[in-house]
């Protein structure tokens, strides 16, 4: 799966990647921007895209696992971003990565040219 923009949301799709700009929010925190909008987390952990200046709902603590995968902790919910494998939805409701890794919170990332 790769993360892709779908209208006002971000979902996981096979082979349809969307590029995100990582915006430094200081202290190891980031906002993810695509098409002028930011990945935003609601009170229920649902993820959407929102225009404007990034705030708490659009800010994530960047972390990496011991094996180098990216994990993003939402400052809004204090839960990790994850992919729901059954629907492809992106949610910020996970307690974090588990040793066996099937929870959908580990992401691979790479830099691309602009």
C-alpha cells in the first residue's frame, strides 16, 4: 500500500502514491502537506486534508523504529497514525507499533525530487 490523496482524505492504495512535503514544526514534530492542504486528525482519529495554517490537529511527532520504519504520533489524539487494512482508511487511533508488526503503524518513506 502507498498513501494517496482521495478528495478530502488520505487513504492507502496500491501503486498510486501521493507526494507529501514534510514541514518542520520543531522539536521533532512535522506536518504533512499535499496540494496546499495538510493531513489533519479529528477528535475521533479520522484523518482528512485541511487548508490553512497547521495546528495541533495537523502536527505529528516523527519517530523511527529500530528497523528504520517511520511512525507518526498525532498530537491531537496522542495515538499513532495507522492504515486500516480492511478499508484503506488512515486513522490516528493506534497505541503504537507491536513487535510482530501487523498493526499498520509502520511506514516506509523516501525523499523525492521536487
